């Protein structure tokens, strides 16, 4: 059982729930277990990123060089690792979380996130570790930005004249590079929330607030929104309706199949995917592999089953022919490729291929994560309810992997049944928690 690493690295509020001591000792333990000599670092736009970079350097000895490539989307890390032959990558980011949060993600030299057993080993003896007397040097570079931009340029073989696009950059790490790419390609686009000040990342914008796109979109446009480190993409179609990861996976699976790039006809998703998505994948005669929530588990399953496509409803999409991790910019490029290939609007594609069961996700704040026994008791409450009400749908109850939250998902064929079941279940869970 991991104590500090969640499903997407280590996160908290610097100098509050995330301390210098923890980050520095994690770094020292990483040196002990992985023994990197050269480390590549990128970050998102949070004001605390420089402070955390300093904490990281304090944990590594002077035998280690740290190459800081500055603000870049997290998907750029595999490209940087390969280009510059670094032994390890560290991403300083709290992804979709508010600006006061920050954290670190550790990336192996092959570009993938660390396996759970490695993270457990790193955590194991950190309390007994002593920090080095001489610390790692930080070397600032901007070479990674150009490498990543060139990579995006190479895969963007799209006629942009077919599209009018509104981009919400979440005041995060995509703010500069998406503008440079679209300007280079003479795209017809507008961009909002691309003026980061260190404190406004994800604030009322980005992939976690797609309503902001809906509010700003104009007739004839489609919308694309990223989160803070730009590993997610959530879109808005021509009718102003939200397009989540399920629909993105649906259109990309059919596109990749038609261009003979859907290896083994396998698609990987998590248990959060809508039942309607599962029906669509079945209709296409593709095999669906389900994983626990977390894009690292999607990536692990994709590697195990040799799959080319996987992702989450939240907008983490992995196209393994390009990158071993999710990247919102790559995902957007591929959605545009698919739309151009099919000659169809997103709204029309959805109407023809995907009926989404109504879903409701409720996040209940916790002081501490629930243990297995508590989760089992709450799941029994839900099971009893589902049998009594003959639920045509499903429920999913789990601890968040990144925040002190209990996530309660309810799905039913009708909106009325979903609302009724969800409201009663939340009432019963709150009664138990209190």
C-alpha cells in the first residue's frame, strides 16, 4: 500500500500538506533505488514550481545533474527523455488541481510513469534517509520546447481550413506551445485563458470546467480545453455539447481501425467509462479492456495487451504509436484527423455511434481516505439499494487517488432513475460517514 504516491504522483499544498522534507527525501530515495545521473525536469505554470525544483535538487547528491526545461505539457517528457538521453524525468505539476496545489510525477527513461512496486520501494525507508551534504546542480535549458513543438508539427498533417477552433489553455502549460503550433499551421482559431500568472491555472477554466468553453464558443466553432499540465482534452461540439473522453475514444478507435493502426482491435478504458461507450466498442467489434481509474493503469494494460489506444472519460487519452502517456495536444490533433477522415461533425458522429447513459459523479470530502472495510460497508449499502430498486445501470464508489475525496458515480438508462438513485445513495453514505 502506497503512503505518498497516488494514481498520478505526489500532490499537496506546498509548505502545508506537501513539505520540503518529503520531496527532498523522496528525491534521495530515488537516487538510492534508481541511481539516475542526468534528470530532465519540466513544470506547469504554478508559482510554487521553482520552490519545489529547489527541494528536488536538495535531495539529490552532486553526482546528479538536473536539466530544467521549464514550462511544458507533461506529454513532452517522453520526447525530452529520448532526445537528451536522460535517466529519469520529473514533472512538477498538480495537473487539474487548483493553483495552491503542486506535486511531482516520476517518469522512467522509456517515458512511462513508474510502476507501483517501484513507488512502494521508494517510499519504504525515506524516514531513515539522510540528505546529501552537496546537492545536485540545476541547469536551465529551453531545448525541450523546440523538440516538442517539432514533434507536434510533424504529426499535424491536417487541412485546418475545415475547422474553426476555440482553445481554452487553462492558463497552464499548453498556453504558449498550442499557439505557436496553430500559428505555424495557419489554423483558424481563437484562444482563451492563455495568460498564466502563477495563480490562475485551472481557475474557472480548462478541461475540468468545460462550461467555460460552452459559454465562450461562437457559431461554427468546436472547442478544445486542456488541464494544467495539458495531459487531458475535453471538447465541445458544434452544438455546444460537451465531448468527454468516451466519445473521443469512440471516434479515435474507429479512425485508427480504418487506417490500420488499431493494434489487435483492442481499446483500453477504465471502470469509469459509460455503459453506452462499451456498447459502441462492442458494435465496432473491438475488444475492450477495463482497468482501475488512473491513466498509468491504462498505460500498463495497453503495454500488456499491445494496444494502440486507451484512455479515461476524464480526457486522458493515450495513442501509443506517438507517446506512452496521455497528451491533450496530440489527442486534439488526432480528433481533427478523424473528423477530416470521416468528413463528419462531432455531434453527428455521436448521434450515429454513441448513446451515453446519464451519469452523476458526486465528490464527498473526507478527512482521511476510507479503509477497505469502510468501502466494503458503503458498497453493500449501494448493492442493497440496486437490488431493491432493480437499477438499470450501475454505481461505482472509490477513494480518489489524488485528493481526500470519496467519488460516487451513478449511471442509469433514464435521467430520472439516475437522479433518484444517486440522491438516496448520497444521503445514506453521508449518514454513515457522519
